[in-house]
C-alpha cells in the first residue's frame, strides 16, 4: 500500500504540458503535436 501511495503521488506531480507549446515535443490543448508551432522552434522563442 505504501508503494501505491508513493507511485500515485509521483504521477500526480508530473505536469502534463497540455496547451503550453513551449517545446516541440509537447501537445496543444486540442491534442495535436506542437511541432514547429512551439516556442523553441520560432525565432525569439523561449
């Protein structure tokens, strides 16, 4: 039971990155891949 609680806590603390598009490997809010729309792919991006 202790290991289950630890695993659950860790899984809830990992961000899902939905909608941010800071990096090309993330997903947009609509579920599509950010790809070249991401900030790390645009001039002047993060």
